[in-house]
């Protein structure tokens, strides 16, 4: 048989030995600790109705609050979209301005370039036009008089002259949108 108390025993060991029986005494002394739950009283039905009424009463304000939050979010998104649209319009205007200046410059450059080739000898113009982009050569030759153009094309390499002639012919055909080279 085991002794509950031994003078040589430490306090911790004594507490361990006495803890389980003490807990059992406390649990057994609580009235209804092992009792089963009773059925819900009739008053609980009223509380279910009250819960339903409460939920019904707060449903509209909750929905209104949700709609308000969604409306605020949409307003933020609309402001962001409006800001982006304004930025895009600003950039479009800048681009159109740049494109207009570029087109003006190109027209002036082409006119000046055409004037340069008008004053050149056909053999010199042909050798130089063979070295530039084929589209530029075609544009210059197209702006020259028929007599000057024929003299220059006559001095050019026959293959390049044929490509240039095809480009010029394609430029006059409105149904052609393919790259001739």
C-alpha cells in the first residue's frame, strides 16, 4: 500500500499525489455537472422569431451600406479612368503635333531632295539613288519629270530600275497595298 504522505517527500510530489483526488471531489460536488441538457422552453421559439426580426431589420441598412461602399469604389475607379483618359488625350495631341511637324519636314525634305536630283547629271543621280532606300529612290524619281526619270532609270542597274518602276506603278494603283520589294 502506498502512503499518501511521507516526511521525506517533496512538496511537488505531494501536490501531484493530491491533485487528482481533489479534482474528483470538486467535480462531484458541482450540482448538475453530469445532468443532460433540458429541451428548449417555449420561450425559445419567440427568441427565434426575434432573431429573424432582427436580421430582417438590419438587412436593408446593411445592403444600403454595401451599395454605398460599391458606389464609392466605382467613383474612385471612374476618377482613375478619367485621369488616364485625360493623359491619353494629352499624349495623342502631342503625337499628332509631332506627326504634323514630321510630315511638314518630310515634304520640305522631299521637295528639296527632288530639286537636288533635278539639277544632277543622270549618271550621278542614278549611282546615288541606287544606294538609298528603294522607297526613297522611287519617291524622288516619281517627282521628277518623265524625261529626267527615264534618263536616271536608264543609267541604273536594270534590276533596281525594275523594282523602282514597280513601286511607282503600285503607287498609282489604289487597290495595291502590298510591299513591292
